[in-house]
C-alpha cells in the first residue's frame, strides 16, 4: 500500500481557487506524495461554517416536526378547519337528521332519488316506511301504509328518533318523498337558534275553526324541523290526552301543530329578513308567477303570514319546496350545485348573529284574507 495514490484531473474546474498545475494527488495509505496545492485556510473556515449551519437547520427541522407530531387533536383540527367553507362549517356545527316519510311502492321511484340528490347533504337521513330496503337507510314503522294514519306514523317516527338517536343531531327535519330541501340554506336559517330552545320551523298555516289566538301549524308537504329540545318536549308530552290527539287518524300537520302549541313549543318564523318565504308548500313557480291563481286560492287563505306572488316574493335562500317529482329533483340539483354563470359576482357570505331565547320575538299573523 505504500506509495499508492489516485490522481484527480483538473480540480480547478470544479473548485475555484485551486491552482492550475493540472493534478492533485490523493494519497491512499500511510504516505502521501502530491504536486498540487493545499486548500487555503479561509476556505476551510468557510466550509466549517457551512457544515455547522446545515447541522443547525436540520436540528431545527427535526424539532419542529416533533412538536407538530405531539400537538393535541383539537389543535390539529383547528388548523385544518381554518380553511373550511361556510357550508362545511355549518355542516359541522348545525347537525340535521332528515327523515322522509315514504312507502315501499315509492322506494325506487321517489325515495332513491331523494337519497341521490338533497338527501346526501343531511348529516344523517332515514326513510320511514313499512319494509326494510337494502338500498335505503330505513327505519321500519309498525303503522300501516295508509294516508289516514299519517299522524300515527309521524308520532311513531319522532318517538323512535327521540328514544334511539336524540344525541346524533341538533335538529330533526321531517319531509315527504316529493319534497326538495336545500340543506345549506336550512342550516344557515337555523344557525342563530339554539337546539336547546323548544322551537320548530316550516311554512306556517292558520288554524281553521275555533282555536287559541296565535296558534298555527306547519305545512307537512314542504316539511318542518324540530330542535332537539322540541323533540324531547314532543316525545315526553305526546301521551297527554289533554294536549295531543291519541288516535292515529286526522291530518298529520294539523295535529302536530295543535300538539306542539299545547306543549308550549314555539312556532318559529322561517321568513328571511325581508319577510320572504323560505319554506314553500308548492313548486317555485307558485310563488313567482303572479296571476296564476285567484285570491281565493287555498294558499292565500290559510297562510299564517301574508302570502304574496311575484318575482321578488321568494327568498333568495329558499329552504324547501313541495310537489317536486323525481325528474325535477335532478333539475334542481343541476342548477344549484353544478351550473355556473360566467361573470356572476360572488356574494360575500357571513353568518347571522346568534339569538338568545329571551330575545326571541315571533310576529303575529298578518294575513287578513279569509
């Protein structure tokens, strides 16, 4: 091994500052022969500084990674949620369990299309029916599939939800299988209210005949939504014969309104800040096309709040419509979740202020049509 070496040709090309003598000899073994120049002391100092800086940077990076890995789940979740959209925030903070009243003969022609469109935006959805279906999330009820016992099915459905799932949501929305619901707008409407307040929302109708002042009921067709506290109040007070109808017959939405009124559940005003309806018991054209029907039309007579028909009479943030067939559901889906209008100015969205229960004011009826 004595005297062995390896020659490196033209080091000046790769290492500026080296001489141009041509060859540097790197010795292998105990003895060295070299006709090249030694590395200047200044370069050695610079190299040492660079190596030291690299070590410090690598250590700092390692330290940061260890601190990040040890952060609490809440801190990591906060960082992740900082970039969420308003709809995502509301989906997380305003949990809605939707239940849809249907029957086996409509599983394929109606219920399946609800699930493929607006139903998938619920935090949880169940179809109340008399038979289980592998293609639908169902809750099987014991009441028969007859229109005459809708009140009985509604009582059973809400009672089962209270007993089995009351902690899985903040609000509980009842809809039909021909209802279309915009969940984002529903969450936006409900955001100011606490689910611990005993209140429910929908399209308000006036009670017919002899009834207590300011009593109303919500349209079953466009659906209604109960707070978690309202659900508890209903389920625990349902068997009071002086307040709720014990028989299963009669109109479901009317009996629900009477029962909740007698149990002191507030009938909330679902209109927007310009007094335009957000729940509507017909398809949209019924609220937009003036002159479509006369003032003796049942909607104008029975609406608790003055029902108007004009191009500016429907809220820009509608919640629900009724009489929407399965084909129309996909039209609604396309124009609201896929359609883009070039050049349309984006609206700056912000959450409404929270409303304390003691500050809650529900307007009296303003509809004088009879």
